[in-house]
C-alpha cells in the first residue's frame, strides 16, 4: 500500500517527548553533573594562569577553554572525552528500549510512521545535547566576565558559536552510532557495550593504528625522501577517519587563531606568512571546513544506516 501524507508527520511530537524524557531522567542528570563539575575544575585552573597575561593576549576567553593546569587537562580536552559519553548515554537504548518495554508495537499502531519515530528520537537527543552545550558555554562566559573583568570580543563570540556547532556535530556522530547499535541489537546492555568499544578504539587505539596501517599501505623507500612524505599523508588520512581526530583539528583551529595548517607544512609554503599572527575568523572557518563537513557527513551516514536497518525490522505485538 502507498503511504498517505508525509512520513515525518509527528517528528516534532516525538522529538519533544524524547527531549522531555531525557531532561527529567536521572541518567541525564548524572551525566550533566559530571560535565559541569569537570568543566568548572578545568576553568578554575585556567583562570589563575590567564590573569597574569590580561594585557598580552587578545583572545582571553578562548584561552579559558584551551589552557590546562596540572593535574587537570583543559576544558576542551575534558569535553572531547565526555561528549561521546553523553551521546552514548542518550542513544544506547533509544530503539531496543521500546522493545524491552514492549511499547514499540503500541507506538507504531498510532498514526505515525517509523521515519518520524526514529528521526524524532535522534532530534530529541540532539536537542538536549545542544541545550546543555549552550548553557555550559554561557556559564563559562559568565565565569570569565566575573573573574577577568572583561567582556568577550565579537570574534571570540563568533569562534565560540562555531565551537558549539562543531561540538554538537561531534556529539551527534556518537548519538547516531548509539542509535545504530540500539537498532541492531535487542539488548540495551549489548548496544551500550558495542558503542563504548567503538569509542575506545577511536579514542585510545586509533592513533596507533593509523601509522601502522600507513606503513603497510605506503612503505618508505630509503632512497626516495618523498615516500616518507607520502606515508605521513596517508597516516593523516587514516587518522581522519576517526571523529575524535576531526573534532580535535576543528577546535584546534577555532580556539587557537594562530593555527594556519592542519597537515604537513613545507618551508616553501611559509614564505611571506607572519608566523604567530592570528588568522581572521573567516580564514579559520575555511581551514576547518573539510573537518566540520566530515563530522556532519559521518553523522548523516550513520543515521542513514540506522534508518535502513530500522525500516527492515519486523515489529510484532
């Protein structure tokens, strides 16, 4: 039978219901508390070092996010580690949880298509992550104004907004991965374990896998120096298959305006460049555009695979 009406009718209803459930769940409260505590510790440690350079650095608010103080890492290092956990916590039982509670058939018996159900669950989780990131950024900005006594500049605000969008895309990738495994596996514990395993591979081991794979794909010829350059390029390409690498390069260029390249740089390419001078915001966006596009493409690709798997599943009452 041909379906009547838009297959996405009801998406907003499902998204709002999912967002409300997430915002009131104990799981989300615990994860949010963890993120806020670690962020507050990182920012507090960074403020002490920044105060000594108030008159020297034009990007003080960006340094709030990137400055580390032993034994704590920087805020962006904490965020890069915790954002995948937030996405996984919101999505690992999005679909199979309905099967476990025996509510999937009841939901689909309503005038709503599977398209709207899956899209609503994904958009609901993404909305919650976006709200949390926005509130966290506003809290950090407020702490910076109170402690430093200076407001952020216009360019710092633009870079902060771009940083929020990049962080949302990064968390969206892991939310989509969790949604995919939640669709494939009927057990929430199995889907959570599979997602965490993939996250650990990309977080801990991908930096070691990429050079090893590049050494097999493009071995170095000791009589040809260009083969070493080619191997490094292949290694960077393999490393960028990881969302962690793409996100790290993106925030490096956004929060450090002096960053001029995210790959190999030859001396001939530096002729005429003022080393250490900050790039304009537009140039930094052009620099990170491939990485940001890669994060968004990965999020869409993984969600599409989850959509296809979910459409092919049989739902019984």
